[in-house]
C-alpha cells in the first residue's frame, strides 16, 4: 500500500495530540486538589482528546502494517467514540460555565458534584454507543454503495453524527450568548459599586467577550467544515476533500488543552513545579470559578 502523505500528517497530529493531553490527564489524576467538578470536566475532555490522538496513530499503524477489516472497525469505533466524547465534553464545560454564573450562590454544593457525574456518564455513554455502531454491524463493508466519505461508516451513521454536532453547536452558541450577557451585566454592576470609570468597564467586558469569541470561534472553524461536508459529500468524491476537512477537526483536539487546561493558573503552578523538580501534591490551590477556566 502506497504511503499517503495525508495519513502521515494525521499520524503526526495524533502524536502531538496524545502528548499534550497525556500531560493534562496525568496532572489532574495525580493532583488531589484537582477534584473539583470543573477539573473533572477538563479531565474528561483531555481523556477524549488523548484517545482521539491514540486512535489516529493506531489507524495509521493498522492500515499500513496490519491491514484487517476487523481491526479497521475497532480503530474507527475508537475514533468515533473519542471525537464524540470530545465534542460532548466541550458542551458539558459550557453548561458548567453557564451554571457557575447563573447559579453562583449554589454552585459550590453537592448538587453540582452530582450533576457533573451525571453529565460525564451521559457523555461517555452516548459516545460509546456511537462508537459501537460500526463494530455491531452498521458499516458499509458488504454494501459499498451505502458508504459515506469516511469508510466504512455508512452515510446514515455519518448524518446522525453531523446532525448531533449541529445540535451541540447550537446549544453552545446559545449558552455563550447568555454567558456574554451575564458577564456584561456583572462587569457593569461591579463598575457601579466600585465607582470604576466607563473605560474600565468597557475593557473588562471586551476582554470577556473576546475570550468567549475565541473559544467558540475555534470550535466552529475546526469542526464546521467537516460536519458540513459529511452532509453534502458522497463516497464517490475524491478522498482529498475528506482529508482537507478532517484535518482541521483533529486540530481542535490539539488546541483544547491550550484553551481549557494550560491557561488555568492552578494547572500552570503544577506544571511549573514539575519542571522545577519540586512537585508536591499538597500544594495549596485557590479554587477559581469555572467561568475563568
């Protein structure tokens, strides 16, 4: 089988994704202070992206070194599960951010912990179900005419995944609009209480909106091209179109650790102490609001 340069690029991307998210998973798992709901959700996102990176590496290895239909279905199921869990985890983080602002007084309660575990169970349960469909027989190996742009996924399967993505994106967009309104209102109230100048209020509001715009814009620019092509594309189209739209989608898993983990001050402290060789799992941490993560 001739080596496809696009597959090499995806494999390299998977390696980078795996390394980045492995750092986040290790830091969260081995730091007792990171047991708050917001860190559990970040850990879920990092785990999903880590599996996505490993899936890209395994897909490359099995296609070129151990070609097998059964193994191909397993790696494809892993990729579907991990990318679905990644997108769903982004939704849970958005919900958590919104609730932390909307119900600020009751956020730090047992109800929040219970809600977080429920969201994690639903996220991974649905993702695993999506990933098992090709393995359980919903594939186009026996009927090539039913194939989608991502073989051996069927067209119907990919349409379901694409529609699910658009629903998630619509909910995230609506929640971030509400978050912007709450942030603007809070900034205005603080400015009035502390007699800040109008310019200070404007700077604070603009910074908050810019941060949310970067988060949502990155997610949309990475996933929308592939989701749209999944609906409009056909298995007879050149594979180049699939690679061109799929590659930016994988980059979302590469960018997620930077946006949601490495920007967090507590995680930065742990990383710095590890780099300095003075790691201590008992370091004091100041719990931040999820809206700051």
